[in-house]
């Protein structure tokens, strides 16, 4: 996912920017104070960044993100831009985009938030030492505070990026699971088959209904076979959802055939008192398919009559 | 934490307002990434609830809000009237209650269409129904 | 747009193709107009095409179901065609299954169900 997409996903507009800046207390005077430190930042950038990477490379788990010297040189260059960005005197949407780009890059390589947060603390500590060395205590403290505000602002964006990326991943997975759990097969002209395997909870029941209805209309189906041989438990809820689906299929002008009804399922349905209306039922899928063909005016015959 | 992105208040004064309010809901729901089934569900629920306000209380208002919880978008609609209220709420919600205008089926039915359904009613004072429908993950 | 819905007559079949959103008042007027047309023309079948509906609430569903039953009393069989998946799911979830009313996928199927054969 690129940073543009994150910007949209996080709804980062002028209003959000203003609200977040107010919450993190990133004022114009902070930005001005940091911009005044530009010369200081450029002077110390190499030293700060070197110390920063020394720490990252000294830790086994963070070291693996930097496979070779070239990689280190490259990220150091990027890190320098990022570092100097703190002293640009800006905190506008362009700045946010810049930060989102960094967050997106970290997410891409799988650098988890703990390393990011730990490294950022180190950053702040290093800078505070440099500030105290170069300026009187009062100015150093003010500058450190401004820096802290902007750094925390940055971190909030980075963490939002991680969350947004995860939510997006979960969404994609759920979509994939949905498609896998509600397969619809066209077995013959205008005859659809939906074989159900696994547990049917209320979310899946509603997906089953929606998927099936859309396919009935798309394929102009007249007959729909739902095979529940692979559903381990058919309780009142499952039975009820099947009846609902059947009712909805009828409203579209198609008929439902329920197959895969084993003796335990038949027993449960009757004992629970579930009324099976508006649908044909058969024990096995094979009979269901035969029934659908028969209803459609077709027959399966043996090529050579036996007996 | 649910955050309100936009809010609009629409009066319910005549029968044509049933059409006006549900149209606005349909547009808002479509904008907020609700899928077509969810749009139909929330539009239908709105239609039922606005009609209830008009038929049973002679009028009132609807408040339509676009909401987000940070990861998903949703639509919240609140229907308020100062009508006679509902005496036997439990029975109405079970769908067993039926008047000439099928309030029973309207209320119990719309409840089954949304992700959140809250109702407050006091005989003689009025009724307030709040519904929410959220976009899937 | 809310306006009037034309009632087309093809032989002994009435065709009602509703392409616009119905207000409650228009829905009731429509029911009345259809029944009057059945009486006037002596029709035997009625096809109501609701492809244009992206939602149907219990009010409109009730009018449709009632119209179908009233028409039957007058000797006319009704088929409702073109219901969208979203509408079917919503009605069923509300507990409104419109028992006793016949449905077909589209106009073609609906006419076929009523015993019409359209020459191709």
C-alpha cells in the first residue's frame, strides 16, 4: 500500500491535521523553534544518525533489517532526510505524506512498531544530549520539548499506518475466506449448486444468502441445489437460515433443492420443529441433481438399457 | 469510540417525507462504502421508521449521521416524534402487534435489518428510535 | 421522480413495469388503477415488473401481495418479476416472505409461467 492510499484510508485532511496538531500541541512557535535549529541539525546529523544505526545494528533482531553495508548506506541517506524534516519548520499535509511514506516503508519490510518506538526514544535521547551541549539549559529544554511534540506527532502517524495496513490485510483475508466459504457452481444450464462445508454461523449464513441470490440473478438460474452434507451441525439457527435463503430464492423466481440430509440431520430438523417450506429435499446430492434436471424437463438415461 | 463525520436533520411533516428521508439515507449509505445489501437494508428500515413517525405521531424529525469508529464507516439514523408512544413495546418488537398500518412488522422488521437498534418510548410522550448500519470490514 | 405508471395491455395480459420509486399514495392509486383495468379489459394474467426497485419496504410489499390476491379473486393470475437480490434478502430478513404470490426471474420467464409463448 502506498502513502497516498494511507492518506485516504486515514482520512488525513486539513481538519484532521489541525485536530491532531492541537492534540499533540505542535504549535507554530514549536515549528519556528525547530526551524531555527536547522544549522545545528545539519551539523550533528551525521553523528546522530551514526549513533542511531550503531544501536540498531548492535541488536540482533533489528540488525536483520540491514543485510549489508549498501543497505545501511541507503537507509542512512533516507534517515538524514527524515531527520532534517523535523527541522523544516513545516507540519502540513505534505509533511504528513512524507511521514506516511516512512511508515508505509517500515510496514512493507515488516519492521514492527516496538522497534520503531524504541529507536525513536533513542533518537530523542541523543538529540537532547546534543542540545544540552550546544545551548544554555533553558533553550535546550524548550527545543527538546518542541522536538518531543513533533516526534510524538510523527509516531502517532506511524502507528496509524501500521493499524491501517493491518485492517486492510484483515479485510482482504476476510474477503478471500468469504469467497472460499460460499462457492457456487453452475452444474447445468440454469442449475446452480452450493456445496456447504464447515460450520455455518450467522455471518456466514448471511453471506450464503447474498452470494446465492446474486448468482441466481446473474446466471438466470431456475433451480438451486444447496448441499449440506459437509455441515457438521444443523441446529435451529442453521435450519432457519436455510429456510430464509430458500424463501428469498423463491422471491427471485427460482426453486431450492436441499440435499445431503443425513439421518441425524433429518432427526434434528423434525425434533426441533423447523418447518421446511418452499423447498425440495433429498438425502444425496445425486438425487438432487436428478430432481433439478427432471424439473427442468431433462432426464439422465443409461446409454444401454439394462435388465 | 464512534466519531460523527456529518449530521443532518430532516423534518418529517407529510407523507412525501418518507420518500425524501429514505432517498437521503440511500445516498449517504452508498457514499460510505456500504455494500448494496446493506444499502437496501438501511433504506428499507428508514422507510419503515419514517412512516411510523408520520402515521402514528403525525410527524417528527429524522437525524442522519455519517459515523466512523476509526476503521469502518457507518450510518446512524435517529427518528424522533412526540406522538402517543408505544404501550406494549415488547409485543410490538416481537412482530405480533399489528395495526392498520403494520407498525409491528415495520418495527420488528427494521430491527432485523440493522447492526444496532435502540428504542425509547413513553406513552403520551413520544418515541425515539436509533439505528446504525456499518460497512463490512 | 414520482409520477404515474403506465399499465400496458397485450392480449389478455396486463403488464405493469414500475420504473420509479413509489410513494405510499402512488402505490395505492396504482393498485386501484390495476384492478379497474382488470375489470375493464377482462384480463387473465398480470405481470408486475419490479426490476426498477432497489428496495421494497413492507408497505409496498403488502400492496403488491394484496394486489396479487385481489386480482386472483377477479380471475387474474399475477406474477411478480425482476426482484433484485438485495430486495429479496431484505424482505425475508424482515420476516416478509410474500406467501401465496408467484415470482419469476424476468419478464420472459413470467410470461412463460403464465402460459404465454413469445415467438422468437
